[in-house]
C-alpha cells in the first residue's frame, strides 16, 4: 500500500491526498476485519446472524445476512462510505460530473487495492497450506530425498492422449485472439490514446511484452510446486481478465486518459496507476497461462508408450497451429475493431474470448492426466548450489559410484534416476558425503539432483543463443507497425490497419504447419532416420538463419519506403511491402518456437517441466528487454557521434529517423549469434534417463527412520529386472 501511495503521489494537485485517503480507508477496513474476530478461513464466517432466529432457511436472505455480518467492516461499509469521503474532500460547486468522475476513480483504486490484497492473501494461504502438507509428508520425502514428479493414475481410458489436448488447443486459440492482437496493436494505443512518442510507445510495448514472457517462470514455478497445471492456468486467467477489465474502463472513459503533451510520456498520477496496473495485470495473467499450459498438454502423453512418445512432437506443432489460428483472427478482426472503431470494444472482445477459453480448458478436467505438484524445483537447485559451496574443499572421488544416491526400492520404482555425467564436475561436490556424517537435507544431494542442475546449466547457452532473434521479433511489433502507419494501407476501397500486417506471417505459419507435419517430417525422416525428421536444435538453427535474413530485408524495405516518401512528393508505397520480412520471420518463428518448447520439455527433469518450458518464453522476455536497451543505447551513442546530434530512433518523425540502420545492426548481431549457437549446439549433450523399471536395480533398501536421515550407501551395479516384477 505504501508503494502505491508513492506511485500515485506523483499525480496532480489532489491526486496524492485522494489516493492516500483511500489507502488509509482500505487499511482501516482491514484492521476492523481482524479486530472484530474474523480471519481468512472458511471457519471465520459468522453464521450466527444468518441462521439464528429464523424458522426456515431462505438461501438469498441467509446469504445476504451472512455477507453483511462477515464482511460488513471490510467491504460493505467502506464501499458505501466512499461517497462520504468524496463529499468531505471536494466542494459541491465543482459539479456533479466532476464528483462522479472522482468517485468512479476512487472506487477503481479501492477495488484495485482490494483485488491485490485478496490475490496475495490467496497466494499466502496456498503457500501456508502447501508447507503444512509438506510437513505431513516429511517422513516419505526423507526416504527418497527427492520430490520428483508423480502422476495420478489414469482412472479411465479417456484420460490423457489427444482427446484431452483438444480442450487445450481451444483455450490457446481463444486466448491468443486477444493476446496476440494486443501484442501488435498496443504500440498504437500507447501512441494515439496514451500519447507516448515513437520510441516511448515502442519501449513501453517491449517492456510490457518482456514482463509478460518473464512472468511465465512464475506460472511454471507455481504449477510445478504448489498447484496442478489446470488450477494454475485458471488462477492466472482470472488475473488476466482483471487486467482486461481495467483496460476497458480506461479506454472507454476519456477523463481517465492523459492529455497530449510534447514529452516522451504524458501519463502521470492516478491515470498512470490505472494504466500500468491494467497492462501489467494483463502481463501477469497472460504470462502465467503460457508458463503452465504447454506442459499441461505435454503431460497427456506417456513417454513410456511408443505411440504417445511419437505423438508428443506432433502435439507441439498443433499447439503452435492453434496459437496461429487464434492470432490470425485477432490481428484481423480485433485489431480492426480497436483501430477503426473504439479501443474499448476491442478489449471487450479480447476479454470475452479469454473468458470462454478458460471455460473450455476447465470443462476438460475429467479428461486430463493430472500431475501432482512436487517439491519446489528452484529449492532443489538452491540445495545443490548451497551444498556445493559448503563442500568446496572436499575432493570429488574419481569413481562416480562413490557419489551419494538414493537406494529406496519402493520410491525408485516410480521415479527416474539420471546417470552421472562428467560435465561440470564441480557440482559433484554436492553429492559427496563425508565419512561419519549422516545424509540430511542441505548436507548432501543425490546424483540425480545434481544432474538436474547440470541439465539446466547445459540448457542455458541454447536459451541465450535465441535472445537476439527475439530482439528482432520485437521490431516487427513496434517499428514495423509504426512504418505501416506511413504507408498506403488501402486495397481498393478497403482500409487495412497497419497493426493487421502480421496476418501475413500468421497465414504462412497456419498453412505451413500442416505441410511440415504431414509432408516435410515424413520426407526428411527417410533421409535422416530421425523420428522427428530433424532434431530440436536443428529446428532452432534454421529459425536463427531465417531471422537474420528477415532483418536484412526489413532494412532494404525501409530504405525504399523513405526514398519514395521523401524524394517523390510523399508517395506512400503499399503496406504489403512489409510482408516480405514478416513472412520470412513467421517461418523462422515456426521452426524456433516449436523446437525450443519440445527441447526444453523433453530434456528437462520431470519435476521441472513447467519451469523448463517457460524458458522458451524467457528468451522472448530477455529479447524484448534487450530491444529496449538497444533503442536507448543507440539513441544515446548516435546522438553524440552524428552530425545532427539526434539519435537514429529519436523524435516523432519516422521519415527522418534511421530505422534501416537499426535493422541492419540487428542482422549483423543475428549472424554472429548464429555462429555462437552452432558451437553451443555442438557442445550440448542430450541427457540419458534410465527408468528404474527398465534396468535399474539398487541394493537392499535401508531401514526407515523418523529423523529425516538418509542412507549413506552408494549406487551399485545395474542388473536386469525380470518382466513379471514390473507388473
């Protein structure tokens, strides 16, 4: 609350006082809630006033009385008391419209504070319950010393498989109608409605999208640790709907929009609070959804079954196909409504599609092969790093069999043990158990746990090698859209919004994904012998090359556009000149995104798959942030060395800027990045996971104990298990 007070304190004359008063009112209501004997639990409901003294039960009457008695202090009294607060702060001669506007802003601010408080309360209660459950399971976890993934048994043959993924495809199609439409059009909303300049609207857009894709890690972490993937998706879907609601309010009410100015940004005070709260709630919700939904779909396929293992790669292709179909609808219909009619109408359509998508994915619950959340993957990584530092002076044995590993026969039957590798030997110090010490948590880690960290470490160079490509992608959603506003957007009498030009790569992807699935893969499979035609890393490499070519062409098109406009009496070339580099980049994205999703899911340890697939979007996030850095840095450097003392990308006149030089700068970086990627891909070693029921046999299990103590024996020789034992 103090942070909000400091943010809104930059506003107008009455902004700080008004919002600080609302903050005081909110805190006062919260104090009354707890001081009157209430608490955040179902057994905190006050049933006395609702049921005592009545001979018969009437649902509506009893519900109203229960709500009044339970939440009277915290919600009902403050809400009805806000008009009194407005009356004490403002004079009546200011007019009814002014007072109504201030009242609506106060209700919005109070509702936002209540929503944020409620969200954090839910998260805290969830974490508290999670830790209570972990305490109850401490004995079982002590036996295994690992929190690998455990899946609920399929109760019926209908659970899992492609049948379950249809609901996921429908959800992603509907959600991306609004999400992708906003990705490509918000730069115009920021420029024309919120009155940012060219670079200001571009950097605000890239910061927003960078934050959205960065927050995919939050969604992946929560779905791996505290909640199953479906519930995580629904939680973040509700947060996204709240962000859409605030966007609708601000885009509809012009009094909540800033007045034009000659600065980089014109948004301040309460208007800035509402603006940034809406777009970053949208980022939190959209990012959280994308952090858990890919893994939810991939979980429906059992890798132990050859048929479903082959279907996993196909799933990611159709997952991208559903995204592109939804995005195609969004950048045509939704963008047209937003730019040609009213922005709030476009946001309402986006919100409605997102809500229907949530209903779809929730309705498929009985078909899902559900995953039980396990131990925190970040905590497991932290344990390895801490124990490695503690054992820094310990010498790693030459024989890897002397490293510590679990040997519980019962627990290993349902887990996958990862064999030892010789890369990053320094991390093996975490698996060394000094003589005379008991194997306790934070004292020693298993070989499997250490190998999980090694896998993530090996993935990092691959992840970092795709950042420059996503920096280039950011330009297609910012500067290329701004270029389109200065081009001929008509086809005959039909006016095509500049923000709809991404329909071209989306159409290419929509047509090429089935071709890739049914023609390219079978053909290349005959040549390479690989079940997927080419490996995941080869797919990524193809995308990186195409992205560099796209940036070269983008620079050439910008040179032609400026030449025609500046030297030929402001002649505007057709908007569809942009289709060349858009189409090439669309094909690049088809190769790279699917390749990364499949790579991170297959290579990740089971307990980290949501977190790992979110790394694909983490690359997008860093790429967008890097775009912001590049824009600011290039403006700073070129303004000092250029004759005009003006940066390449500064100002509000794109015809006097040098966007083409920025495109070619990114093309050069992309080529250098591709060479680095080749070395990283050649260096990477795919993990080799050995399922216990296929060939791993450990020594006799140690006796259980109640002191959270692990056995100090070591991994033994591998032997075959009879087939009847596996049943």
